[in-house]
């Protein structure tokens, strides 16, 4: 696990207590991209009770608030592929 992923994970676990958290480092695919030197490119999937009753935009805001200090140097781009509650995650697995 890279230092950047560990920092992102630490912030998200402290702020949102996720049941599931998957962070993928996509930085290699962006080598040479303007701004890529200042931070990495990451995609994440997160399942947390903190998202209960929250619309998608608020869920994304919660994630971004948790890593706000890392957006200055460690993260250049953050893609949130899924931000679900545990019930939503279970439903997507069972198709219900």
C-alpha cells in the first residue's frame, strides 16, 4: 500500500467509519499529465452508515471534506465510483 493510499484511508476511516473501503491508485495512467506531479489520481468505493439519508452530492462532499487537507499535495484527482450505505451495497449484490 502506498503512503498516499494509507493517508486517504486513514482520513476516510476516521471521518466516516466505512464498512468497506477500496482505494485504487490510477496515477500511472496519468503520468506526464499536467498537475500529476503535485498529487496522485485515485478512484474509491466506500460503504458507510454515514451516508444514510444523504443525497449523492452530500455523500461526495463528506468524502471530500474528509480528505480536504490531502487535496493540496497528495491528491490531484479523486473519483468516487460508489458511495453507498450498507443496505444499498447489499441490495446491489443481491439485485433487490
